[in-house]
């Protein structure tokens, strides 16, 4: 059984890996029982994207929820109760920051656990069909996750300098 702390670490790493690379990290997939990692598909050549806004969002999550500090901390030395208490604070700060700058809605409005139909016209970037998939759509299955869609992103203007700084070093002078 995987410990709570390790599952939490996997969840955060997987979240950011999906955001940045559209895939689950190989070591997380292996640890959770997936037989082999899926081979990476070569992405179509595209113009390089700026990371400024992604780093800005990460800096906001650090500022308001101390997310980077939490993720970079080695949790092995802490008891589950200590990790849970820290995670509660990180969660509250990050949730507040996220809802302030990003409006989210479910991709599907049905309740998780309900049977749904995925039509032929469904956008594959919006609905992922998993399990024993055979043949062509429509597919009927159980909704395991409703998904998330950003309906508004309203980040503050970027500063001209320091765009790679997620959190400044702090020096206390006495």
C-alpha cells in the first residue's frame, strides 16, 4: 500500500506533469500498477511557447499557498498527521488563489458514478475514454471524473523583470 504522503506527492507531480507535458510521469504510473509506460508520441513541431504565465501561476500558488515549498519538502521524516495538517493549509491558500484568478467548470455535468454516453462528436481533449474501449463511438460507461475547463483566466499583468522567480529569498536582519 502506498503511504498517504507518497500519494499526495504523486498527485501534485502528476497534476503539473499533465499541465506541462500532457502525460503522467513514468515512475508514478509504474508505482500505481500500470504495467508499462505508454511510449511518448513525437509532438507536431510548433513554435516555442513562453513559460511566463505558467511560472506566474506557480508563483501565485507559492505566494498564497506555499505550494512550491510543500512540494519541494522531503515528507519522509513527517508523520501522516503532520502532512495532513500542512496539506490543509496549502490546499486552502492554493484554492483561494486559483478561484481568484481562474474560473473553472466541469467538462461534464453528470454526477460521478453515473452512466454516460460519449458521442462520436465528443472532443477527445475534453473527454478521455478509458477501460475496455473497442469499436467506434458512441461509448457508454461510468463517469469517473467530471473533468475541468477554465472559463476565465484573469492573471495580473506580468512584471518586466524577475519572471523566473517564483518566490524571492527572504533574509531577516536583526
